[in-house]
C-alpha cells in the first residue's frame, strides 16, 4: 500500500505568488505605520506600541498563510472516487494486475473487502492495483470498499472465479477477426466500449461435446447492459441465440453436432430502454464471459437447506460426472453454501432456518414452517403440496423461481379441502415476478398449495421453492446511502426510513453498533404512530477523546416487545442487492496553531 500523492507544483507556484502579494501588502502597511510613527513618535510608549504593531502584522501574515496552506487548494481532502477495477475479477490462487478507473483521492487509499480474503497493493502511479487472491478464497461475488481518511466509496463488485482467465483483445468484431479461446474452459474479461461494438471469440469443438457459455455483467457487476449471446457455425450461420437468462445476462447451451470452429458473438442494448434502436456500448459495459465444455450446475434439489443440519443435494446441469450429481453439505451458519469442487462455475445453495424437502410424486403433507423444492418438468404441469392448519391460523405462502434465475413464472393457488379457492397469486410486483399469498385459515383441516407456470410452459430448468410460514408482522429500516462522514465542525445526521409490513405496530429503539471511543450517538425511538413511525434521524457527535476512524458500523432496531433486532439496509449502487455494513469516516480536526504572542509579551521586548 502506498500513499497517494498530490501534485504540489501548480499549488506551490500559486501560493508563492499569493505569498508575495500578501507580503507586499503587509510591507506597505507596515511602512505606512512606520512613517506615521516617525512623525508622531514623542515617547517611549509610542515606540513600544510600534513594536506591538510590527508583531501583530507578522502574526496576521502567518495566520493568513496558515489559512491558505490548510485550504482545499493546498492540502486535499478528497475521498476516493474509484468506480471499478478491470478486470473485475480473477481466478482464485492467482495474482491479478488490475486497472483503476476513477480517482484515489487525497492521502493513502485502502481497500476493505467482504469477505476479508483478498489483498490489494496500489502501484506507484495509483492507476493500477495488484490483487492477490488466495487458493482458499470463496468463489463468487466479493464486495470492495475503497477508503481513506476523508471518506469511502460505495461497495464495488469483484468476482473470484474457478478457471483460467484471459483479456478480450481488439479487433474482434467479425468472425474473421475472432479472438481464439482455448477450451475446455476460460473466462474472458471484456468491455463493449463503444456504440455498435460486437465481440467475437473462436472455439474449437468436437462432436458430442456440450458447450455452455455464460455471461456475468448486469446482475453482479452492475453493467448497464442487456447483452445478447449468439453461437455461429463455421459458415457464419447463427445456430443458437439467447437474450435474458439470468436476469438481463444471457446464457446458451449447445450440443455439438459436428467437429469444427464455432464463434461466440456478443453485443448489447441498454438495460434501461431509450429511444435509440442500435447496438450500445460504453466504458461501463464490462462483462465476464465463461466458455466451457466442463461441468456446470444449473440448480440443486433441494435448492435451499436447513443451515443447522447436514444435507444432501442433487445437482442438475451439464457435463456433470457421476460423482458431481450429488453433494454433501455440512451444517453451516451462513446465508449460503458455495459448491465449487471440480466445477467450472460456483453454485450457491441458500440457507433457511426450518425444514427443507424435495417434492415427491404424490401430494405430501408438509409441516409449518417448511420449504419444498419442485420442478415443473413438463408443459402444463401443476405441482400439489398439502399443509395441515388450524382455524384462525395466518399463513404466508411464497413461490420463488425468477429470483433464482429459473425460467418459471410461478402462479400460486391455495385451496381448502372442499376445493374452495382461498387465494390465487401471480407477481408480487412489477419488480418481483415471484408470487406470494397471505391466507387466514377458515377451519381446521388440510389445505392445498399448487404451483404452475403462468404460460403453461415447463422443462428441466423450471425449478421453484415453495415456502409456508406463520405470517408475522415485520418492518424494514432502510438508508439512502451506506457511506457517511462525520465532519469536523458539526454533527452527522442519518435519516432512517421505516417500512412497516403486515400491521407491525411496535415501538423500537434505533442504535448504532461498532462506534469508536469518543463518538456518541444517543438512541432514538420509532413510535407506534406518528411521524417517527415512518422515519427517525440518528445524530452522531464527537467527544473530546474522539480520534480518526474509518470502518464499518451497523444500525440496529430493537422492538420493545419481541426483542428481535433488525438491521438497517442500504441499496448498493448499480446493484439490486443491499448491505447492512454501513461505513463511517471520522475526520480529525487540523492541529491547532500555537497561540499568538500577547501585547504584554510584545511590550516586554
């Protein structure tokens, strides 16, 4: 880690001229005073007063110059404004030289990562960084935050991969210019950096092989692109194409019919539609394109496991060996478990705190709470699951599919034993295409929840997770940002917006955990009703013992009755994800100037 320097040459020349101007003005003032004193000097008292004037002018000049030296033009006070690294990832067990886009700010820049596994060392010119990825680094998405003594960036993504990586090289717009990529697998780090750009890669394939091509761009890297993937044969004919598979990111799978050279081609449109009808590109259109004939998992059954127990999951995907068709997952205390051994791409299995099962051929009686993983394997298929419930019981049924990148658009229905429909649900919202049904049970009995596809489609990848739980009132505190600075001259105020759901009506305290010594934030309360039920404001102040600080803190809300704490979440820039790891920077006041000499001190001389 090296300090990020400041170019003092221009500032020094500016300050030198300013000093001369200020000094000249002060000299003329002193000369005028001296002339007046010469004319009117009539006593030693006036002589002593003259000495005081001289020292006062000197102190004034020093004060002026000190003020200019401490100004932003003299000493910077800029936080880092790093936008991204390129490449945006690397293979574990390797060292990556990455280019920095943005500015590092003033003073030493550091990198915080979650999980804390990767190390970073900036180059002398601060436009590159050496990234060391250990052999045991967790595959997948890591979050980075660049910070210095003046502030911090939002979280930035970095991907740890499992296979060798190469950089995209230009020109590669046409099949005749295609960049050759060696299989069985490789990840290409590329950019569609200008309007109309197309990137093309050549791969050699043999009959019977299955090629899997997956792009990572919009969903984790935050690239504002809606990419398209095409596979062309040796004659330049498009044999398979895919647009949106994992959200806006495409994926294609191809069973090779004949030996030959094939071309993987990609281009993009803006992820936010506009009035133009043309291929788009920009420096922000960054992607990672993995091409492989090796093992790739599409999903597991079950897709979620109870984190408190060991579990066995069955893998479904492409090019999997017999040993890779099932995996043992030990109990763990995290939100997900990553499968990576022998795979080309990592796969995460989510954790739940209740029973999780796989569907059976016959309707199965499931306990509450529980989750069941199913697949709508054929067109028009309807899966049926049964739950025993009591009169007055309030239950929440939810079918997740699109959020797991399944092509299934789930429709959920809950019916009573007599066949009466209690609830039918489709999309939760325009941004949430999964379904959820809240039901109050009318009588004791066995109730049925069914899942089908909205368009009566089906297939091996149409996986879903149906979860049934007791309906609980909830709330979610949110913040507009996730990096804050406590300035020198005033308190820091952080508004916390509160969304109360399903009738939540408890009073709760809002506090900050992880504050350094000398930094104070008194708890505030969100009442059951009124303005504070919707928003409260935390006020952070510094005490006399406060020191410089730069690190993560957590805003915690604790209800008076249930005592179940909830952490405040903040959106991550260019991402659909949120974080509870809020960053706080405490700026240290500048060192105080030595006190100026008093009139009595001047007169004594």
